[in-house]
């Protein structure tokens, strides 16, 4: 009787058949015939993981059938079978947009999706930084691998083996593989040793770590004596030099070798590909110092780029668009047990810009769940600058001074933690709470100090809308004037009011009324002094005069406006005027998105019921502002134009605008 041959369809093939069952007599009962039959299926990505005939497996067939293929053929085979969306999507969240997929580019500090992935062509391209290529190039650049190693990584996903004859000649691949092997062997050895240590298991039970969690995170124990690990490495043909390169084994100045983690509870650290790349070790001695020891940087492990638990939590972070940041391994394990699985922990260092850039591809919000003591608050402040710079909204739960995330979660439970997150301080709330005294009890000097600290943090926020909203919240809570805001932000990068910057630059432009920053009074001595001022003056006039609002529909060109916030508000205002014929402030407020809705009340609303003389003056002011804005726009166009004819036309337009009488009709 013949034998049945079963081929499992690959997940990566676009038209994979799923499962094909054949009678072995159809292809003859020999490995050679089976190989020749299966190769076409392999080339289309259909072959996956198992063939239930004796002696035949995808790896053997691949090795026998592909050994004589050229590297070019194998590269082509891998690119044809790799699902570029699936591969890149493991590193960067992608969203479908027509026939393409969009994502935040990981190769520059990107906040908006600028990377396009086109599966039909098998390529990706970032239109901001220019990064692009095929699926192999992406993995090569992201993982910082040699080309042949990136090829192998992608090929492995397609169940294709790259023959050893194409190994890298530089030795980099051999070193990487030896360190990987050393880490994997060490992790397995430590894991086995933990089961032999009842005292350590009792410690974990006392700390509330369940057996399921311990196994999921593959916790281990490093014996004091190095001999057992060396024997295991020798038996598995892993060189001691690889253990040293991996940072597991250290060497003293006298040449004595020792286990860097001896006598410690072990937390293996993985990369996004699921490989063990390093370890964290916690002392079990209450008086032991240092409390934690982490792997040194190695060919695989760079603590400034690695977040503990990210390989497990990435999907949950992407789904929630929110990450919970903690400082300790135990904090993370406790949250995981409580069902809060969108958390990561920093690994052997404070939060870095690289950490934040990686998280920014998946999360829009970050919850800084740090210890409640002074050191924890200091760590929050350090982290805030980087998160805000990346455009990530930061929330700070308020823990009692004697609590940490682990102890609070163990004592109060998951629902209490979620409630704490829901009541987290935003940036202004954190700044005010961190001051340690209520605004009512603050001296003027203390308020000045708080404002200056706030301005230093706010300066890191790229969005002018968010910046102004936070400072306005602080202004109201502290009960200070716009002049105080202006003094606080003076000298902070990004907060100066310059032509083209927002007139919401917190009191730095124009006259103010009632302590409200950035508000201009066109009722007296009203002359446009720069573009930023003029744009907001124009909005004031529109909101204060139905006649001006109606004329603005025909006269205002949004391209003239350089302040993005003023332009957005103007756009909504003109749309409302066009649709309803009436620019009513309450109706405009209801239409605005949240960020702009907070800004509108900062504009000083002019009286709508005025006599003919004031109305006439406003019309002249309206004409002067339009002329100033258009003139600035035309001059910008001239500076950019390289065509002589266009230059001459623009020059004539400038002359006409300059010669227009003040207060003349637009």
C-alpha cells in the first residue's frame, strides 16, 4: 500500500491551498521524486512545516533542491513569498488606505504616517525621509543586520532555508549567531535551575508572582557557581567566549571568570523577533547591592533601545494606542497578572529618546506609572520631556509616596489601578501637584517658579494648540495674567512669537484685555504689525461684524495665513458663514474639534452692536489687514519663484498692493 503525503499550506502565500493530500504512488516512493514534485509548491510559498512521510521535510527538500540555486534566485524566491505587509506590520502598525498601507516611518522621528507599503509591488517608501526598498531591506535596516542575515530572517518566515554556502564572510553573522546561542542556552539553564530552588520559588509566591506568569516570562535562577553553566555550554558546543560576548560570564582583572548574575532571580529580555538578547538579575538578599544587575551592551542587546516585555505587549499597545510605562520588572509582571497587558518596563536604564521613538509608532498616549516617592516624580519629569517631544500625550497616576506599582496593584487590584489611570494628572495637573502646595497658598515667587518650569516642559511639545492649551490651563489655575505667561515663556525655544508663528504665543503679541493672552483690541490704534498679529486681528473682526464676515468669504485666501491654528479657525469660520450666512460664535464653538475649541475663548470678542463710525473704522482695518497679509504672501512667492515671467507678474502685484490707499476696499 502506498503512503499518504500531506503538505500544509503556508500562511504567507496569497493563494495558499491550505492542505493537499496525495497518494505517494503518484510521485513514486523516493525522496528525489518527492523533491522534484514539491519544489514548485515551495517556490509559490505553499510549503510550511511538515510532511508526514519518512525522511522528507521542508528543510531537507529545501537543502537538497536549492543548494545549486544562485543567491539571486533565492532572493527572488523570498521576495515573492514574503508578505511584506505582514512582516513590516510586526514592527510598525499599518493601516489600509486603498491598495496601499500606511504607517509611521521607523527610520526618522516621524509622528504622522509617511511610510507607504505597496504589497502589489513588494516595496515600502517613506516620502518624508526617503527610506525605501523591499521587505529584506526593511528588516536589514530596522534590525541593523547584514544583508544575508536579513535575508535569512525573512526567509525563515516563509519556511525557506538559505543554504550555508551564502553565509556572510565578515564574521559578523557568526558572532551574532554564537551570542544568540549563548543567550538561549543560558536562559534554558537558568529556567531549569529555578525549579530546583524552593526558597526562590517561595520568594516569588510571597511576592504574588503566579506559576503561570513565571512560566510565561520564563523566569530563572542563576546559581552562584559557574561550573554548571560551563558544563552545559561545553556539552552543547557553545564556546565560553560566546558567553563572555553575551555578557553572561564576566572576567575579573586577574582573569577569574564568574557568572555576572550568580545568586540572582533572572528575567530574560527578548527582542521583537522573540530572541533572548539579554538578562536582568535581581538580588534575593534584602541587604544585597546592587539590587538589579543587567546585561551589558552586546552585539544583540542595547539597553537604550530595548523595553522589557514589549515583545508580549506590542499588540495590546497597538490596539489601545496607549502604553503603560513602569520602571521595574516586578511592576510589569504584576500588571500583566492583573490583566493590564499594554505595559512595558525600561531595562537597566532610564527612558531614552530611542525608547520613546519606538513606542511612538504604536501609542498616542503614555501612562507614567512610576513609584510615588520623590525619585519616582523625578523620573516622571525626565520622561515627560521626551514623550512630549515625540507628540505622545502623557498621563501621570498619583500613587501614595510609600507605594510602587507592584505593591499598589497587589494590594488594591486591577479595578483600582484602572480607576487610578482614569484619574491621572495631565501635564498641567502634574506640574501643579508636583509643586507641593495649592495655588491659593503659593507666593508670587512660587508661581513664577512653577510657570518657568512649566514653560520649559511645554517647549518640548510640537503642537502649538496643545502648548497653548496647557499654559492657558496653568494660567487659570494659578490666577495669573497673560503678562506673567509672557515672562515665563521668554527665552524658551519654540515659544517666541515671530512672523508666521501663532498669535497664541501666550501674550507675546498685541494688547491684552482681562488677563487673556494674545488678544488684540482693534478699537484703538489698530495697525497690523506682523503676520501673526494680523491673522488673529482678522478673525476678531469677522467674529465682531456680520458685514465683514460676509465680505471675508470672497476676500480671504487661506493661503495667505501662515499660523496653522489661525488658519484652521478661519477655515471653520468661513465654512460656517458660507453654509448658514451667519457667523455665530456659539455655533462655531460647537463645530470646532477639541483642540481648537479650547483656543476660541482666548480670542477677545468685539461688540457686535456698534455705531456707524466704529463700523466704518472696522471696515478700513479689515482692508488694511487683507492688504498686509496678501502683500506678505506675494513676497514669499517671489522669494520662491525661479521663473522670470512669474517674478515680473508678482512684482507688479506687489507694486499695486503697496500703492493701494490705506483703508481701501479689498
